[in-house]
C-alpha cells in the first residue's frame, strides 16, 4: 500500500513538471512514430538497433490514442507515458529498498532521494527510452534481491529491459552476483543458467526477427553486426583518462542539478521562491545535524556495525559494487560526458544510501536526513527542473518552434547531411515537406522555385544542401529569408530560394 502511495505521489510530481528541453532522441522517436502512422515511411523505421522495441511501443500507444479520438502528437504522448513509468519505477525501488534494508526510515529516505535526483527527474519527464528500460531492470533486481526469486520473471524482465535499450545489458554482472549472494536461491548454477538462457535467448530471437523481417538482414553474423552498430557514428575511446576526469562531475550531476547559466537566463519568480526555500531547508538541516549528531557518536557508529547490518551488506554490497562498477567502467570509454546514461546505475547509489542509513540510523536522525532530501528536491526543482520546463530553455527547440511563423504547408525544405537540429525543425513544423537534395532535384530546382513562387509556396535548403551547391550558385538564388542556429553540437542554417535574377 505504501509503495502505491509513493508511486502515485511521484507520478503527480512528474506529470506536473514536464520538460520542454527535450533530448533529441525523444524528438526522433516521435518523428519516426508519426511518419510511420502517416504511411510516409515503412515499419522498419520503428526498429532501431540500440533501442529495438521502444519506438514500436510508442507507435502502438500513438495509434491507440488516435483510435480513441485523441488529437495528440507522439511527443506529448511519450512524455506522460514516461512520467508514469518513472513513477512505477520509484514504487518498485521502494519495494527493493524495503526488502534490502528492512527499515522504513531508510526506505523512505533512499526512495525520495532517488525520485528527486536530477537525472531521474529529468528523464522521467522527457520522452526517451531510458525510463522504461530501467523500470524493467528494476523489476529484475526486485525479483533477484527478494525472498522468493523467480528465474523466469527475472529473465523476462531483463530481456525486456535490453530490448528497450541496450545499456540495460550492463546490469548482467550485478544480476549474476545477486543470484549467488541470495540465500533463497538453492541451485545457483542452474538458476543462473536458466535466467541467462531466457534473457539472452529471448533478446537474440527478437533481434533476429526484427532484422530479418524489417531490415532484410538474414545472415546471423550480419544481425550481430547490426545489433552492436551505432548509426550515430559514436565510437568508443580507448583512453579512460577523460572518463576518469569526468567521473566525479558526472556523479554529482547525476544527483544534483545545477545548471546555473540556465537558472540565470530562464529563472523567474517561481525559481527564486524555490531556491529561497532550498536555502532555508539547508540551514535547518545544518542546524539539526549539528545539534543532534556528535563527532564521537559518528566515530563510534562507523566502527560498530550490528550483525543484521553486516549481513545486509554482505548480501547486497557485492551486487551494488557490480552494478555501479560495470556502468562506471563502460562510461570511462563511451561518452563519459553523457549524464543521462548514469540513470542506469543511479538506483544502486540510492540503495547504497539506504543501506548506510539503516546501518547507522542512530548517527543520522530521521529529521536531519529528511531535511537534506527536501533541500535536494527544492534545489533541483529551482535550479534544474523548472528552468527546463520553459519553452525557451533549449535554443534549438525554441528556434524550431519559431519557424512556424515563416514556414507553412506550401514550404518545401531540401536537405543533405541531416543532424539533430533538422530533426527538431521538421518535427515542430510538421506541415512542411522535407525532401532529399539529389542531383536530379538540383537540376530542376530553378523551375520548381519559379513554380512555387507563383503559387505562394517556398523552397528552402538546409545547411548541408546549401553547402553542397557552392557560394556562387547560392548567391544568385538565396535572396529570401534565412534561419540560423549556432550550436556546437548541431548547427543549423536554412536559406530560402527565390527565382533566379
């Protein structure tokens, strides 16, 4: 019952704080879903190898919503879906924390800290694939860490997590450690073999079927190459030094959201009120901590651990080390700057907090730790969540929305070398037509510009197409409007073509 109350209250929190600074993955998912629903592209577009089933799940939700008469875009459907999934994940985490710590105090504090941590709050209010995958991963963890572990339930949940996002596969070492440290599992080798066969076997079968029927990849080796490829062109770095340097900052950003530049540019009266509230709760926490906790008590507690606490650490500690360790090592080599990936091992951090609080409860009174979590929630909302809720928080999305004032249903944009900015501009201007700028299109562009101009239409080129024609060719035709977006990751430029002078 308590887990249900926790999940419900968390769902309300996430539903009322939706981000407007969408990560580009979510916009891409929504665009693909709508293109397939409009029969503009085939179903293969829905099955991306890095998050195989998420787009398909979103497509089913989108079609169901349209069948019920809902006039809603895919992006605005994926957001509340993720909010609900994120809240359910918090409820599942509550059950895990209770089974691990056997302390209501430690369970409530660690669950609250997990739910209001910066990276989780952000992804739970966005439209990406991470939340659903982590929900299934937590379901697997809940089964393996519980009193009655079931290999088939854990296997199916783990397979589902990997099929929604490949990063869930890094949970496998922690899952195996959980099997061998759980005393309730009698035949550990057989249990782990069944779980592994089910999880990896189901994942392999679904990957093969999707590759075979949607991408026409028949060779098993070709399926493997496709499954482990990255269409974005991101490659692993074999130098872990940058990852090591970014590890402390990434761990802090995972918990505390402190985009001060965004706060200064987007913050208003709401943010100022909550930042003041965060300051007041922080002062109250420090006062309660100093008044109630003595150095001698902390020192004594650090060297004295009850037998029950030692048993809990022995059972769960190795799982947490394997969980945090596998993702931390991976992120030393793969996009170590990407904080969103750290959401996959954030629950392990929160469980470590719960174990620590249950072991040293006398050293950390409930009131002081509750004030600390309240400070975290208020701070993250004021400095991170609320500024991201504003439509102007992301310059690319703001520029894409503003293009509605220039482009209309008779606008055609020719493109080459698309990037994330082009995806955003296309999604938020769904009345426009986007066509690839081939040699054939270029040869007849003057006639099309003349025809479009006479009919009240517009012809535009994106940055890649404009660069492909050369400055001399462009100077004779690009005398209309221009939209420019300076971004270090996804710069954009759109130029309007007018009849040749």
